[in-house]
C-alpha cells in the first residue's frame, strides 16, 4: 500500500494506492505491469473512512460504483 498526502486549504486528502490478490486485480496487473491497480481516497490520516470506485459485489467485477472501504476489516462496506 502506498499513501500520498496533499493539503488544500487546511483539508488533507490522502490517496491510497493498493493491489489485491483477486483474479481481476491480477489480470489488471498482468496487463499494466504496474505495482498498484486500485486507488482510494481518505480525508483522515488513520484511513478510517476510505472511498473508491470499485465492485459493488465481490463475485461480479462488472457491477461497480462508489464504495466505502474498511481496511481494518479487509473488505468493502
């Protein structure tokens, strides 16, 4: 996981780059040959509230939307 911090008018925005072990993630990684294949944003340094555009259902990579992620639990809410 890689995390960038940028402040805009006293509001910090954290961009978190990750790579998972899912089949879809492995396909993306094989095609792009990059170390990370997913981006999320957070507004707090502890990454308790993290948001991204991703799969709504674990088994279907084609149904996506904005999701609330929970890194501590290892899943999307």
